[in-house]
């Protein structure tokens, strides 16, 4: 493949302008990130929209939320019969 660029080469071209102290600091931070044990991810909720629970009506059931949306609609257009 012609012109293949590795991602590490791309990073090096970006980081080449850093001073030696900044590069050493970056190396230390990268090393620390590799040494740290990975934390167990918080168990994701089975319901994808749980984070919007309060925004979408709190403790109401989906049926109650749908009914309140229907009641909130206003129709001001008169459609004539043919």
C-alpha cells in the first residue's frame, strides 16, 4: 500500500514541537495510565433512556405520559368535508 502512515507517526509529528520536559511529562502520564488497574465499569442500565427519566415525566407510566401529551394538543384548523 502506497503512502501508509502509522498513527504513532501522526502523533509524533504533532508532538514534535513539545519541549523535552513536556515530552517527559507526557511519557509519565502515559505510563501511569497503563499501570493503573482498569476500574470496573458501572453496570449500564438495561433501559437505554433511564437517564431521561425525570425529563420525560418522572414517575408517570408511558401510558399516562402519552395521554397528557394528547390532551395538550390543540387543533385550531377547520377541515371542510368534501
